[in-house]
C-alpha cells in the first residue's frame, strides 16, 4: 500500500495480545477524547454549548467520569454546570403538554448524540477500514496477524465479514473467528465438566476464566484490570526505530 492507514500499528499490536483491536481503539479514543475535553476544552464556551446541546454523555461514558483522576473534577463540574443550567430552564418552563414530547437535556440513558459515542463510532469505522484495506492489499503483517491469531470480538468479525470485498479476506476473517469460538467451546466444556459436583476434586486450570473470556468475546467488554494493564504503542516505536536504523 502507498500509505500506512490510521491505527495500523496499534491494530497489529493489539491483535498480538489476543484482543479485539476495534474495541480497544474505540475505548482508547473515547477515553482520550473525554480526557482532552476535561483538561483543555472546558474553558471554551462553544464546547460547553455542544456538550449541553447533546445532553451530555450517555450512561456508559458518564460512568467513566467516576474513575477519572481527582484533578479532572473541575472539568466535569464546568461541563455539567452548563448542562444543568439548561435542565433547570427546561424544568421551569415544563407543563403537562411539554412534558409529553420533545427532547430533554437529561434524557441520556440512550443518547445518540453523546459526544464520546460519536468519537467511538468514527474510531470503529476507521479501524475496520484499516483492517479490510490492508488485508485486501495482502499486507504481510496484517495478514499474518489475522491468519495466525485470535483477538477480534464476534461483533467486529461480523461487521468486517458483512463488507469484506473479496473471498480471501472473507475466509481469513471467518477462520479468525472460528479459531476463537472453537477454543472457547473446548475450554467452557472443561470448565462445566469440572464444575459438576462429581468432579469437584479436580482443580480448574486455564479454563477457569473461560467464562470471562467468552463474555468478552461475545460483547467486546474487557475486565477493568486487563484494560488498565495494556497500552499499545511500543510496536510502532520499535518498528520505526528499526526502519530508521536500516535493520
């Protein structure tokens, strides 16, 4: 390919540790967006207006705010003060007719306009496009990562299969998912067998957390401890150093 697509090195590195690169990139882009919004954008009235007009973050991204460093609390306060100002105004004007219809600033359990969700959708589209483009171009690194490993979650395998333009790419992605599904089935069978009261004298081995990995593969969710333990970026740095040194 003439130009390395966005997320290329991150995708390779995330696949190398058996995670879904699309989910991981989505998570990190939304976290970075929220972090940037809290630290750099809260003094910008236009940003505060956009945040308020969108109704704030959805519940899922709102929960991220409970885990931020305390130093970011000022940003949360400023953004939400602007949102609550609009909320108070709407409540002041509310009557039985207006309460029955129209979008309210506080309706964010399902929030299609959540700014962090928008960032996630764009990251998801970009990561999937990078995977498909490099597989179609027969990029050796990407082909090897997909053909020889596991990692992509069920949702993003399905999304990629639905738009895979050529047969080879389709087969690579399908087999990538089959490897994960079949390995998990074997481990879940063993976990279930050892959980039977007749076999409780047998200790659980690697299959002991297979139920967690099954949930993770089906939903794309990653346990918080694992999410914190992995930060992509070292592969990109190493490959650039090798390239510049001519090795």
